[in-house]
C-alpha cells in the first residue's frame, strides 16, 4: 500500500529502494510462483474434498490473495529499471509466469471473457472462495501484462537467455497481438463500451471511445520494445507465420495505435 501511495503522489519510493538494496525482488518472484503452484495443485483438491468444511475460510483466502498482492507490488516497483536488473536470474521465471497468465487470458477471452461476479451467496464457503479466486485471476493477468511491459523496457540490458525466452521460446510479439485482437479488458454491454480499469468496469463516453486505453497502450509499448529495439531485432526470427500474424492486426488497426503508444512511452 505504501509503495502504491508513493508512486501515486510522485514522491520518493523508499519501498522500491529497500527491496533492491536488500535483494528482495528474487524472493518476491519465488513467492509469486510458489503461490501460483499452490493454487493450481493444492487449492482445487481442497475444494473437491467433501468432508473439508472449515468454519473460517479467511486463512485460505489470504493465501489465494497473496498472489494478487505480490503481482500488484511488482507492477508498482518494476516501473524502475534497477528493479528489473535486481531480479537477476529470476527475471526468466517472471517472464514465464507472465506468459502463462497472458496465455490463459487469451484462452478465456475466446471462451466468453472473464467470469462475472454474482450477487447470490453460495452455501458452500469453499465453492464461494473458488469463484472469488477465478475473478481474481483476471486482475492478476492484467497486472502480469503491465509487469511484462516494464520488463520489455529493459530489453537493452536483459540477458541473452531472457531475450531468447521472450522472442523464440514464447514468441511474445504474436501473443501480444492476440491480446489486442481479443482485448479482454473491453466489452460491449447494452450497446455501450465498457473498459476494465482500477479493479472495476466503467462505461466509456462516446467521445472517448477512439482513444487508446491504458492496457491497450501497455501492449503496444511492449510490441514496440520487442519489435523495434536493436537488441530484439537482432534476435527475433521473423518467420512468414509471425509476419502474417503481426501484419493481420496492423492492417486492422492502422498506424495510429503505434503513434499513440509512442506518445505514451515518451510520457
């Protein structure tokens, strides 16, 4: 909370400095992945056990929410280049983590978008907790997108193995184009355009609909870094498939989005 407050009011950021000074960024990345694995391997088993009916699910909720807390903190501090550099070898694990989250986000977008929050209370507290975890996954994926974009800002100082993981193993430019194609943070409800920002959906005024949203801007800046930086250009194998995939979205949306992204990046 203090890190977000400092970043919001543009003050000095002692939390970020302390994390770098004491070498805690790798610890945060390790915690992030450990909780992700717990949610994938242990939490579903707990939800399926019929005779597991805890009176208080708050301790389990805190574990589930721990992933969101860490990725939120990383999003806040990774804006600074020295934080990315202090991640050392764990930046590879963080790139893999972001890739997993964004791949799931694209897959769920193709199946009807993020789950909706229901007003009715579930009688089974574990099932209710599972639904909360599903809703949380959407926000976590959007935070992971921002973290990935900040990593691409440091493309000139990333190791060769990290660049290879981003460009060859995961082919992130093509994945980012898929994100733009589905735009899971935008939807139409009752003939009105809604966008997800600040943990909620809000209606976009007709006069604002042609403007680039913050999340769209994050994707375009990441694409700019991965496709136009000299370091990435030297290592990205632009196959005919990748070229066709990238040009498909370019032709659909035109050059104005790139110009807008460059303006956001300058700011």
